[in-house]
């Protein structure tokens, strides 16, 4: 792992993410609160349970996280919308406080659980706020159920032009090394035994300033054993590279076509240098997506909710208030 340094990880998920120079550091005193102020509810879904935050009343705003986080990621953003909106933030199946059924944790299985969760809560006229793999899940839902969606706000999302990647080699030598490793038996040891995605990707490499122990304890809690970490291993193996996995490649491709053709209101929140959506990708999205607002949050990497929670909350709230009535 000596070659897989911070810059490697930043560029590993996007062929266009060419990060140069030193990484930015957050301003002193800008660390968000570690407190999780919300009590979660649970709902039966597909023979298991999903935990979720449900705060406020009004039009539904559905917050979707990715790997290796949970609804905890949105803890400092949700309070910006609960005065006038109903904020719902599930823990994806196998993550957070949700159940850990004996499934493969593929994208398709996550999508099936998310669809069932939305149906179980009978959520209508949803506005999506999405990140990382939550973005792919959310855009898939919006694409297939556009009549039930008011708008989509996305950040550090898995979308073209960065994804799907045509090949490992096209991602650059260091990225090819990382994803080749994660797809190998050595990757299983790294992720399952060493909790790589929580301790390294989330805790250190995916943020400009490493996360404090109080925050990390919340993120570690759902993954105490190698078996519990299986979802965090499967997610990077679902990254569409060279047409594999075929179903995920098709979903991300279809999501991109939808993103650049639908007139549904959209909000892009982005940072510099970013990881999944670096500045060149921001320019591409702004040039090709219709009915798009964008907000530059400042310096940041991937887990932008840990870097700019108030700016995200304020931008999302202002955009929500501008949306047409359902």
C-alpha cells in the first residue's frame, strides 16, 4: 500500500480527476459537530429492516448516502430544511443501523431495497439530495419515477463524464493499481480486515482535514467485524470499468443520458479539487445539463458534508424554496 497515497485515492475514481499541487486544508475551527441529534426509526423492508431519520413536516426531501457512510453523514445538513420540509435519510441496507441480510450487496440489491423503502413509507413528490453511490441510486430512481420526483440535488456523484471508465488503464496508472487491488483477494484483506474504506478513504483521504475521533467512532460503529464490512468491499467492485459489471455500467450510462436530457430541476454542489466531480467534470455538467443550478462550496475533496455542512444546507434550502410546488 505504500504507493497508494492520498493523491492516488483522489484520482482513483475519476479518469478526469487530475489533482495537482498540495491538498487544501479547512480553515481552523470549521470542523462540523460530531453529535447525532436525531433518533432513528425502522421499517420492515424485503425481509429485513432499514433505519432512517425522519424529521420535520412538509414536502419530502430524501437524503441518500454512499460508501462507507450512513444517514449520519447528513446530521448537520438536515436541520437546515426541517422548518418547512420533511427530511428523510435512510441507512442503506447493510450500512448504518439498517439490517445486514445475507445478500450480495450489489447495486441492484441496494436499488431493490431503496425502492421498497420508498414504497413502504409511501413517499410522494420527493426531492432527492444525493452523494456518492447514493447519487447513482437516486438518479436511477428519478429516471424511472420522474413523476414522483420534484428535483435532484447532487454532489460528488457517480455520473459521466468520469464514469463509466472505459478501462483500468484509462484511469491512470495509480488508479489502475488501486482498483486492480480492490478487485483482488488482497483487496478483501484490505477492506474486510483493515476496514480500509472507513479508516483511510473516509477518515483521511476523502477529506482535506482528517476526521476527528468523535466523528470516526460514529462511522466505525456499523462495521465492527470483517463480515459486517462486506458492503464496503462490494461497492468499489461495482464501479463500472471496461463494461463490468454490465448492469451497473448500463445504469450509470442511462443515468447520464437522463441527467443531460431531463428538464427536472437540478442542483450541482461542487468543490475544488473534488474527486468524482473535479472542475473539468463540473464544466461538462454545466454545459450539458438543462435546468441546472450550481453552487461552488469552496475547497474540498469527496465527503463534502464533513467539510461544508452549513454551506450545503443553506444552498439546498434556498434551492428547495425556489422549486415549483408539487
